[in-house]
C-alpha cells in the first residue's frame, strides 16, 4: 500500500533529514537538492505502485513537497522535544492519507 510504503521511507530518512535541513547552509545546496530529488522519485514510485516509475508527474511532485514539508515540521517538533515519535508518525499517516484520497 502506498501509504505504508511512504511512511516507511520517511522513517528511514528521519535523522539525516532533520540534521541536514535544520543546519544546512548554501554550501550544501546541491546535496539538499539531490536528497529532494531522490525523495520525489521514491514517493512517486510508491504513488504509482511501480518501482520502474522514474519521472514524477507535476501532481506527484506537488504531493511530495507537501509530504516533505509536513515531515520536516513534525520532525523539528520531535527533535525539540515537543512531540513524541508516535505523534510524528500519526501526523504523517494523516497527511499522506489526506493527500492520496481518491
């Protein structure tokens, strides 16, 4: 199921994303862009249900941006001790479910 797969991808990237986005400066812009492109491809594949789906549609890219924004926001809250890990996952479940409604 796309929702479970997307949440799993996000869980694997948690620590790296929090650190890279919270402390990044212009010197790592290329790396941040590379991570964003990889995340977009992974989520687009999950949405399409195909590991061979390599080019995100405009809608898939937009969905990915919203998912990434929600993820970063909830992870910053978690990293600052304002949210528990299970609250982060619940927020992701809600966001992804709402975005992928048919």
